[in-house]
């Protein structure tokens, strides 16, 4: 399976599939041995933690991707401003002002 989360070696599709398989095994075992209900509950809670961690990895990976893109855009704007200055453009800082206000505009557009 391909890695579903960029910037990490964790394959969340595979993790979630194993988690789902473990849940099915626990359900079968809990049905066969209801006297161990507390143990099965603890195992289910641990599997719930895995799902929460997978969601957090996805969120952090997306945030990292946005941060890297913002940084790359700012570097490009800095280079453009320096080139514009070298070319004698009347307002070379426009590139930086535009890049610095772009994230605010993009954030306002998101639901």
C-alpha cells in the first residue's frame, strides 16, 4: 500500500486495517469469553487511542505541508524582490507584501 500521509513513514491505511482486524478478533473473543469483559474493554480503548493518534498524524502532516508551502512561497517572493531591485523596478517590495498578505486571503476563503 502506498504511504497515505506525506512527510512520514507511517502508512495509516495499513494501521487502520490492522486496527479493524484487531477489533474483529476482540469482538469474537469477547463473545466467547464474556467473563473477561474488562480486559476486552481495555483492549478496545487501546485501539481507540490508535485511531486518535492516526487522526492527529494526518492533521499534523497536513499542517506541515501547508507550512512548507508557505515557506517556499515566501522564499520565492524574497528572490523575486531581490531580482526586481536588481532590475531597478520602482516597487520591488511588492512581491513580499503580496506574499505576506496571501495567507490571510487564503485563510479567509476556507470554510
